[in-house]
RNA sequence: GCGGCCAUAGCUCAGUUGGUUAGAGCACAAGAUUGUGGAUCUUGGGGUCGCGGGUUCAAAUCCCGUUGGCCGCCCCA
C-alpha cells in the first residue's frame, strides 16, 4: 500500500487507461477536423478574476485557487469558455468568420468526486464565434452528435435534449412576468425534474403568489416534445419576438433533420442549464437509459466575449467530458481493448545471434515497425510464447543455423507458415508483408 | 460543505465467539523445456490487514479518530 496516495478525484492513467483516453481524444480530433474546426490550446493556470468575471464570486468555492509567489490570485482552469472568449476577443477583427475552434484539455474543479465526476477531467470543447443565427447551432449539434456516433454509439444509446432560454424569456414575458420573476422561474424550471410537480408549484411562489393559469401554462410548456407541439402552444400568443424565435427553431430542427440527425434530437424545455451565461438555445446530451449524468452540454452565449473585454461577438459552444462518456462506452462494450501490439518479435538464440539481430532490429525500428526482442537469454520455446503474447504478426528467428547461413527465418504467427530469407533482404521482405496487409 | 456504506497481496475475495508464522484464485516471475505458440504441472516473489490511537494476556477481528473509495444531498460552468 503506497504511503503517498494520489489526491482525491485525480486519476492515474496506466497504459491501458491511457490507451482508452487516447482513443477518445483521437476520435474527437478526427471528427472536429472533419467539421472544419481548428485545434487550439491555452494556459492551465489563469487569473482568478477571469472566472469571477464570468460566473460571480460563488464560483471560487469550486475552484482550485491560490495565491502564487508573486502575490497573484490564480486558479487552475475549471473550463475553457472564458479563456477561449478572451483569445478570440483579442484577435476578433483578424480572424476569418465563422471562427470554428476546438480543444482537448484537462480541467480542475474543487468538488466532491462522484460517479461520473472527478476533480480533474478532460473535455472536448468546441465553439463557433461570429454567427448569430441558428446555422451555428446546426453546425455544433451536428458535431456533438457525430463526436458520439464516432464511437459506435447510436440513437438507442444517447440523445440530445434541446431547449431555449430566449424562448422561455419571451414566453414568460408574454405571460406578464417581470424580470425578477422570470429569472426565479428559470431556476425553478431547472429543478423541475428533481422537485416534481407539487414541490415545483410551491417553489415558484417564493417571490409571491402566482396565478394558477400561469402555473398551468408553464407546466404545459414543459410537456412540449416536438416542434408541432411548440407551434401549437405559441399559436395563440402574439408577439414578434416569439414569432422570430419560432422561425429559428424551424430552421435549426429542419437543418438537423436534413442532416439525418433528427432522431438524435428531442425538444425538452426542461433544460435550462444552471447559473449560466447562456442566452439562447441550450442543449445537453444524455444516455438513453438515464443512468448517467450529462455526457455533454452547451449552448449560445452571445454576451460573454464582450463581458470579458472583447467586441460584441455571438458564440455557441459545447463540451463533452471524458468521464461520463468513458462510463457509457464501457457499459455498451464500445471501449476497445487497446493492447500495445508489436509488429515483429525477434527470437534470438544466444549472444552471437543477438548481435546479428541487433543490426536488423534497429533498422526495422527506424523504418517504423514496432519491434521487440527478449532483453535477456530466454529458451526458444518460451520466446515463441512471448512472441504470441506480444501480439506481433511476424517472428524473426535468429538461430545458430540461420546465422551460419547468413539468413533469417520469418514466421507468420497467424498462419504459422515460415520462410527463410537472406539477411540483407529482411527489411524488404517485412515491408512487403505489412504493405500487403 | 453535509449524510450513509466500505477499506485484507497488483486484481477479485476468504479469514469462525478476539487466539500460533494472515490464506485462495487470477496476474507476475522461475523451472519442467538449448529450435516453434496463448496449455499443463511444480516452485517462487509479493502484506505495517489504509493510517494513528485505545481496550485486552492477545486485535485483520472490538472502540475512537483520521485518510481514501463508493453512493446520495448541495453544486454541476
């Protein structure tokens, strides 16, 4: 038992788990690149004020923050959004629109670790700046869906819940609620699933009694499951803002439908997303069985770039975490067993044969073939077992017989066939073999 | 930050009402096996029983504290 343990919520990645992590990173990068997003990176340590400015003082309790030796208040980044807003804001005028960026990075939050939640975790982050219309949401939700489908997850495994803070705002406004009550209502709606209908009804009266008719209308709004439902509910309510919003909804869902992704997206106005700075569409991805916490979340944040000192720049973004997605992939058997398989295993007889093998081993490795050999003398029989264990496709046999003839025996470990080639043709023969694979 | 359950080998676990030197399977290593395969058999290494204190002639076992894990609450950017 180790005297020194790793800190709570911080994971150590042994080769097998690092391979799984890299598997995720690889598919995320591949997918984002295919969507035309460019990768960037940024500092792990930031001024504490960056997060205070974005999320308020309460955020500090959830941060790994401290005073550095220069007396600066700093924090390990808990998310990428403020950083990327600063970066984009600083060069907004020089960047081609739309700005489509992504990153894969580690984040740190001082929270109690739970299933699906660690104190240090990785996120895939994608953001699109400079496009105010729902075209941006189409692009991002399509990317989100594809980032999950790339692992082999299907519509039976996950779905995206789509909501809209603007729609709520305009709707509640049309129902006659003032600004303060609208905000209270949004926070209540966020808790609706947990509270249940009765607790919800009393919760929303914390700023005073509320007309039963309004309560009923809010609850009915939460029932909405499709665009047709939404159009029907809003049909009786006049208002330019609501009409424009409805047009955006049609465009967004129509676009996703046209991409063939309609079956992955559900209208669910119960999604409001926390304290957030979100200003329009918001969305979250969940596993279908509802066993895990959110796989991904995001939305529009049109005010944040300006709030952090940049120009007015509309933006939409989302993040996928590695922890919950990892759990889902494990549960669905979609996390491949990524063993480090060799290409070639060299079976060596003794010291003289080893020296002969070394020259070839180095040449094979320089040519990019993953080549292994026993570091110390091992019985021949055991070496073939080691060769099989290594996952190598070929065994190169350097024995006394071969050395005498200046040849090497090459064994195809899959079909157990063997051939003998002159030493100077080993590399060429191996190249041919792997080229033909 | 709050509450519940848990902690024995790298992993999964056994360990009787407190009683000799804490065990098994898997994994790892060596041998059987000096030229051909994921097998088998034999052997071996590996433990401050999470850590600290207490009760006792005697503690893996009982008590207290602490650290860590899992689950839930708060939060979830």
